C-alpha cells in the first residue's frame, strides 16, 4: 500500500516567513548596537578637551645688575688704650661693653707724684725768671755807666751773656712746666674716639707702665661703629668688570649688604677703597665699602653677603625663575605661539632681581611665557591659555 504524501503546507515553512524572521533579528541587533555606542556629541567634546596653562608676557623694566660677594665687617677705627704715664690705677669710670664718647674719662692714675713734679717745675720756672730779671737789671745799670767810662766793654758783654742765658733758662723752665702739666693731664686716661669699649684689662690698684709702639700696658680697646667698614676680596674678572662699568667723575659705587639671617639686602653703603694691587697667590684684590650703622647693630667680625652694582641700569626682560627649565646642556622656557602651540625657547639668563630672573637672550617682549601648568605643556602640542596678569615679584 503506498504511503500518503505530505502536503507542502504542513512539511515545509513558507519562504516569506523565514525572510521576515531574519529581518526582525537584524533590526534588533542593530538597535542594541546603536544603544551601546556613546552619543556623537560626547565624542566631539572629548576630541577638543585641551590642557590649560597660565601664560604671561615678560616684564620689561630698567634694572641694575649686581655682582655678589662675601665679606666681613670691620671697625672703621680701632684704638688700643694704653697709659702715657706710669703709675697706679685708682679708678675705672666706664662699664664694660658700653658706648663711650670721645674725651670721656676711662681710667684714673694716681696723680700725686705728677702734681709734685708739676709744682717743682713751676718753682724752677720762678727761679729762672728771677735770675733773668736780675741779669737784665745789672745790664741796664752797666749800660748807664758806659758813657762815663766807668765800666769796660768786657763787663758789658758778660752781663749781656747773663741775660741771654737767663732767657734760655726761663724757656727751659717753661718747657719743663708744660711737660709736667701734660704728665699730670695724662693721669686721666680719656677715650680718643667715640665707639664701643671692650672690657677693662686692669683693675684699680694695679700698676701700669707707659711705653711706645705697643710696649705700654693695654687697658682696653675701643671700636668705632658708625660708620662701619665691610671688606671683601674680589676676583680679577669682577674687579675689571666693576672698574669698566664705573663712569669717569661718577659718584661712589653703591653697595647693598645682608646678614646671614636676613632674606633681604637691608644695609646700604658706598665703595670707598680698592687696594693698590692684586694678590698674585689668590688672584684677588681687597676692596672696602663704608656702611652707615646709626643703630650700632652691626659689629666687627660679622659675615655678610654683599652685592655691588655693575652699571647704572639697562632695559631687561624678567620672568619668574620657576618658568625656567634646566637640563644638562641648556636652559629653556616654554612659550605659546599664536596658534596655541607649545614652543621651546633656549634662553641666556642673568641674575635674580626682586625675585625675577633676567633673560639676556632668546626671548622677545611679546612672547607668551608659560608660568603655570608646566606639567601639562608638551612641546608641539596644542593648549588652552589662561592669562596671568602680573608676576609676583
């Protein structure tokens, strides 16, 4: 018996049904893919998000460049007080370390021996004056007898010689009185200058000896502090630079000094002395500045950093020192072009002035220097700029 045939309606799906199912699946997949993709607007925003840097134009200013030195303060005058007469110290009239004035009494030496010597000298002067007066009277009487031929010419000559000898004796006695008066005056040891006195080296009751060329007993020392000297050694190169920069007939070169614990140069002075030769062993020359010290704060022996003006001033470009990048061979600054592209400029630098660095070469006045956000600036890349109005000097 032959099996029955299946109809095409029940054994196989129609072609149009398969096509519809396939189209629906493709539509669903496409919709899911589009849903998972980021929006077009978000892609556009991320494509233009550039790093932001701060830029500023170099500051243009007339500046005076300085050369730096290290030196030490010294007293403008220093005196070792020694007695000019020998004797016993009977009084000390100052406090150790105080400021003393010129002519102020410092020490007293027992004056009694010198008062006696002065009185003796005065007595000798009186005796010489009396003898001179007698000689002049004898000569006057003799001269009245010359016309009567009652006295010889020889006697007149002897009387005239007595007058001359008496005059000399009086002059000698006057000199001895002046000397003894000075010795009596020297029993009061007074300050020869105004300044700060050291401690006393001799107490009352001790004997002191006078002497010359430092052989006498040293009583104390005095340093003059206003003004005060600042001495330093300059190299041959800096000496030549300073001398060439000095204009003929110009005022004394200005200097500024700061102490070891001072951030700023607060002390002002003038260069007043340059030694007469360069030391061949060190290649340096000794120079000195005079610094005003009205408060007497500065004292001999202090170290200080000094800067010396190397000219009268010249136009210069200044930028923050933090904007300078340094590698092994060069110093560079990053700038931004008109197209907002980061550029590298090799520069030649000068010293710091008021916290800003002088740029001698490699930079123009209209260059936009990157002063902030340097970590985001890549040479050749685009950046967004934010103006920095002024440098903090």
